[in-house]
C-alpha cells in the first residue's frame, strides 16, 4: 500500500505501522487530500491484524502539523457540501474506531487539526521543541475535528477553555506537567522513543492490548457501573485475533 500524495504509510515486519504527515513545505497543514489519504490508510490499519501499534509523525524539522490548510480553507466548499463529504468520509469517527494503540510522535508546531489528530492518539510523546495550540476561535471558527470534546476529557475544563478561548499555546514542559503528553524527550530521540514504546506494546498479547484500550476509552463515556461491566466482559474474551 502506498503512493499517497500527502502521507507516507509504512509497515514493518515487527507489527509496527508508521503514518507520516508529509507536506513539510506547508508545515504538514491538513488538507482535503490529506483527509482522504488518512481515511484510506486508517481503514487499512483497522482491518490489518498484523499491525499491533501505529506511530503518527510529521515530516520536516518544524512541525507535526500546523493545522488546517489555511490557503485551501479560503476556497472551501459550501457548508452543506462539506457536511455531505464528511458524512461519507468521517475521518474523526474512524480515528475513534481504530482498535490498535495509536502513538503520536510530536515535534514543533502541533496546531489546530494537528493537535486534534494528536488528541485522537492514545499516547502522546513529544520532543522539547513542541508547541501546542488551538488557534481556531481566533480565526473565527470552532475546532471541528473533535477538539472541543477530546481536549477537556484529557486536560479538564479550565485548562481546555484557556487554550480554546484565548489561543494560549502550551510548550513541552507545560504539556508534560498537564498530562497532554506523557513523555518529553530530546528531539533527536523522538522517533526512537516512539518506536520503543510501539515495540513494547507489540510484544504483548494483541487481544489483551486491544481490550485494555477499549475498556479504558469506552469506559470514559460510561457510568462506573457500566464501565465495570464492560471490563468484566472484555476480561473474559478468550478469542485470538
Ligand atoms: N496552512 C497552509 N500553509 C501553511 C500553514 C497552514 N495552516 N501553516 C504554515 N503554512 C505554510 C506557510 O504559508 C509557509 O509557506 P510559504 O513558504 O509558501 O510561504 C510555510 O508553511 C512555512 O510557514 P511560515 O509561516 O513561513 O513558518 P514560521 O516558522 O514563520 O511560522 C507558524 C510557523 C506555525 C507560527 C505559522 O506558519 C502559522 O501561524 N501558521 C498557521 C497556523 C494556523 O493558524 N493554523 C490553522 C489552525 S485552524
């Protein structure tokens, strides 16, 4: 699988897939083409039982992703058309349905939809130069790739509203302190660190890993009682992939 215009998709023999956002000249800005490429890649990952962990990263020195492609945004289709396209190719819902752990390896600018992609990942590892931000409200729009929902679930209400309503940017240390990332590493160690984490996950029983992810993520949207039932159900699934 390959030949994408905006994304590099690689799969190795160790159960690790890597997805590289690949528009470095535009700081990997998220375009319609990138949405379509990612949609195809994620659908392939979802049904590929050989893949046990996925790393998302950005090409180039300066950014994981500097948000929606603002040049394209100015020529965006009508709201009705955009909604129709989205209902057919809902990339954000697809992100939530990927059973394998997703690891974001983040460097440089992680803005707007770049941050929202990172928020769909299960683990976020960043290098010391990372800068997070949600500039949408200041641009007269809402984050529409889930950010208003995914961010408060991770950061809590007050810190999320501070980022959303004021455009406040968060550096690596703040991101680590607030739990936005769980590991902060020197830039030259970022990919190696992400790979080590992916390999660790890939060394575990893949069914148990998927069930653990499902129990935690689905459980977050349930009452404690429902969550405990879900845990019980998943703990007793004996099937192998
Ligand atoms: N959409 C399209 N192109 C973008 C982009 C975006 N979101 N962000 C950066 N680029 C392009 C720039 O236009 C520039 O292209 P050019 O060389 O053809 O002029 C190139 O990427 C490099 O960006 P530049 O602004 O020169 O880098 P910088 O280091 O001076 O600044 C940022 C980096 C991230 C602070 C700045 O690019 C920026 O503010 N980008 C927009 C962020 C944003 O608001 N995103 C939208 C979220 S909804």
